[in-house]
């Protein structure tokens, strides 16, 4: 049995179009069928999990089949939710006549680069921490490689960033208490908010780094460019101590005798599979065949799920 089967959190990443959404959906379906209560989360701004199941999904878990639930994270909605949260946190901290100006500033910040990412990240953190108790398995379908790597390495970055902010506030506070005369420390609600966020990030980071709990799966095809991109991504994540232990090699051609065209492609594919075996000798591999049509119906997804089950439990 492959190790991935017993993980609580599973991320599916990879180059555009290789089959991340298909593999994540098939894995989630397989996990649900095994009796695990499973949550499938799409963090890709160009969602396709909903399309695969022919269901309209939203930011809250929706039941797809027995034991299987799904969420689609909408970056715009998350940015709004995030900014509303920031405004809420500041309630009572700024003087009434400043509120409008502060809100204007926050809204401006919301349209700046990076805001969507911060909001997505906040939601990722809340899903991991808050839904972990309600589900046996959480499966993340992510956007193409670069985006995912940034998302996964954010706990580290944000931790360092918040540390800097906390230091600055501590100094500010010290000066402030000194000015106030008696030198007694004053309460700083912003410090507390930052400190709480830091704690949550640290908690998520611990989960993301724990390979008993979390699995990173890269999906690729037996072709040159996806192999090279996967190699780079595996290396980048390793630098952040995130180990990719599983690969899904998707869209493998059938064995054919009667077509010289397909036979030639199959030969090339064999060479690439050897290359995958050599380059990724540390990773477990799951091989999925190419179907004769898109995976856009439940029946097709079932076929992928069956192929996956054979590979998972062999
Ligand atoms: N094993 C397969 N057999 C046949 N078609 C497949 C298979 N796997 C995926 N596909 C098809 O390939 C296309 C891309 O798959 P999918 O949407 O899962 O990729 P993705 O990596 O999530 O793409 P994106 O980067 O755009 O999110 C889809 O049309 C899907 O139906
Ligand atoms: Mg996708």
C-alpha cells in the first residue's frame, strides 16, 4: 500500500494541464469510498473541480457523494472576507472619526498586489486548522506550480514578517510606557492580534512539515517539460523542508500494435518513464492511463479512481 493512503492532508501540484484536478478528484473519491470523510479543496482561481462533479461549489463544504465534500476558494470573496476581518479587528482601536479613512486605506491595500495571495493563504490556514477535526482527509487541488510553491512557503515567510512587526511594536510600546512615566507596560491589542496570527501560522507550518500528516504529490506526464518542471519544483520545496514523496504519472498511452504512430509515441514514453524512475528514485509513483476522452463525467472519474486504487493498494 502506498504511503499517501494514510495521510490527513494531501496536496496535488504540478504544471498546467497535466491532470492535477483530475488526480485530486479521483484520489478524494477513492478516499471517500474507503469510508474516510474527505474534503476536496480547490485553491485554483480557474476552478475545475466543480466542473468535474457537475456541481456548483462555494467557499463552504458542499456534499458531493457519500463521505465526499468540496470547497472552491474564490480569491475575490476571500480578499473581501479577509479585509472585513481586518476592519473588524481594528474596531474600537481607532478613533471614530478616523474609521472612514482607515477603512479607505484598508480597501486600497486590498487592491494591491499580494492581497489576493494573503487572503487565499489565510483561508488555507483556516481550512487546515478548523476543518481538520471534522474530516479524516483533506485533499488540495492547487493552481500550476509557481503559485502553489509560494502558497506553501508562505508560513515561513509570514512567520518572519510577523516577527519583525512584533519586534517593532514591542519597541514602540517600551518607548510609549517610558513616556507615560511609570514605565509599566501598556496593553497593545494589535500586538495580541499579530501574536495570535503568528501562533496559527506556526501551527500550520508544523502540520505542513510533518510527513506523517501531510503528503505532497506532484502530477506530471511522461514528457520532457513536465519532468524538468517537476524536478525543479521538488528541489525548491525541499529547500523549504517540504518533501514530495509521491508522483502521479498521468495520461499514459495504451499498448498498441497496429499503429506505427502510437507505437512510436509509446516508445518515447517508455524512455521518459525510465527518466522519471531515475530522477525521482526517492518518490513513490502512481501510474494512470490516458482515457479515450476528457475526464468530465463521473463515469470517467470512476475509471481514473479505479486505476488509482489498483496503484494505491498494490
Ligand atoms: N488520464 C486522463 N485521460 C484522459 N484525459 C485526461 C486524463 N487526465 C486529465 N485529462 C484531461 O486533461 C485535461 C486537463 O486535466 P486537469 O484539468 O485535471 O488538469 P490540471 O492540471 O488541473 O489543469 P490546470 O493546470 O488547468 O488546473 C482535462 O480536459 C482532463 O479531462
Ligand atoms: Mg486544475
